[in-house]
């Protein structure tokens, strides 16, 4: 992604990202000064800064870590994090938790001054109350990113909140730019981002990073960070315009039929540099959602163009092989910074990302 070049244009400064997760510890070297006041909705002892397994802290670092002290440097190091702690399966198996914590956290984030909401969690179970909360967040002009889940080989069930129409469902790619074999897929996938092979915090002690097996949790963080970069470049845009530019500038292979949306990669793989430094993508109507093509969640931006919105839905490539060929083609083009992602860990460039997803066995809610 040529992050160093991106940061000459935008760092995410002025943008706040609500991280709804296991908690975010603001004391890691990479997050010092990056975390704002949030809320805890778990119903158990502790605060939003008490991360019981390190997952939420990893996600926050992937988005807005500064890289200090040898920690993760996120893709949008100028952004700020607002943590909202909710329960995952591990905590649910140990404690009596607030059963409504997710929808309450989403509504709180929607009412906050965060522009972006990141949920790197997934559940097999539909909830009308949770769906209403996501719809409410969209009506407030927020961009709501959620992980597609890592169970492609385990039934590939629709995951929530990612598959709600108002959520932006994020799939994961591997180091080769091809959709990851674990990444869940379907007509509800909206976009993809790198999501494999990056260290995560090993546990709640936050003393060491560990290797991990890949996950859409990290991909969701990279998608949120991409939105933060674009929004910081265009602070007068609405979320609809930011998302439309993300869709239009996403990486797609030469064999990808124009106007189609893939069931594996959605509109393609995020490429912030393609817009920030090459100008790809038009903001379009500030009030029309590129997800639903409905009027929702925006006020006119002063620099809005009259470009048409991206299609809300269309036919996907026929099979996974078509997606794989498309991504193998697009990911090989690194000359202008549009290939595989390079994040900075302690000053060393690494390819692709992962954030501890798929570690927990799901009962109700797992990390995505």
C-alpha cells in the first residue's frame, strides 16, 4: 500500500473510530495518547480499558497505533480510538454478561462523535434489536464496518452484524492478494482487505506479540483505517461519499467484469493510495448510500461531485476461481502502491495483516 507515501497526504488526523470489542488498553506504547473515553457495556467488573484477551487492543493498534516502543503502527496513525467494551464467547462462558451489550454499544457509538464504527466480531444469530442499532448508526451518518467471519469451511453461515444491509461486510485476503480460504462469503460481502499473517497481542498481559492464523477481524480494522485516511483528506465529505470512493478505488483484477460485485471480495480490495495520491473514485451524491442506493445518513459536502453512485448490487463472478484470478492479477501491481499492504511493526515493513481472529470457539459471539 506504500503507507509511507499515503502518510504524506493523510494520516487519519481529525477522525475518530469507535472500536466495539473486548476492550482497548490505552497503556501500550503504540496507543499512548491515541485512546479517548469510551464505555463498558459487558455488565461485568471492569472498564472499557480492561481488555481481557488483547483482541480489542490489537484491533485499535492496527487502526491507529503509532508504532512507538516497537509496537504495531496502524494504517491511520493520526486517528483516535473510542473503545466500547462488549462480551465475546470467552467472557460469556466465564461471567454473567449483559445480553444487550452489542446493540447498546452500537447505539452509543452512533451517538458519539466517532465517524467510523469498527466491529471485529461475528455471530451466527440475527437480532432485530441489533439490526435496528446498525440502521440507526447509518442514519446518523456513521460508517459501520464489520468482519465477515472466518468460518468459510465450517458451514459459511451468514454472520451478524456484518450481513445486515446497513453494515459494511469486510472479507479478508492473504499475502498473495487472493481471498483467504477461511473468509466467509456470500452476496452480503461489500469489500475486502488484507487479513492474514500479522502478529497480535498474545493475551491480556500485553507483554508479547504472537503469530496468528488469519482473520477478518484485522481486515475490518484495515478497512476502517482506510476510511479514516480518506475522510481526513476530505473532512467535508459524508460517510456515503467516503464509502463510494472506497468502492470505486478498490483493487480489482483485469478479468473482473465492470459493474459486478464479488461474493468473495465485494467491490474489491481496499486501496487508499489509489484515491489519496492518484485521485481514483468520485464522491458522488452525499446523501445516497452506496450500500442500499437509498437516501440516508448524510449532509451535502462542499466539494461533492455529481458523479453517479456505485451500484448497490449486481451479479458476482461465477465462482471462487474467478475471484482468485482477479486478485492474483491486481495484487501483483505494486508500481504505484496498489499491491499488497505494508504495515509498519517497530519500523520493519511486513506484508498483510492479522489480528487474533478465529482463536475462540463460538457459543454466541466470536472474534471475526
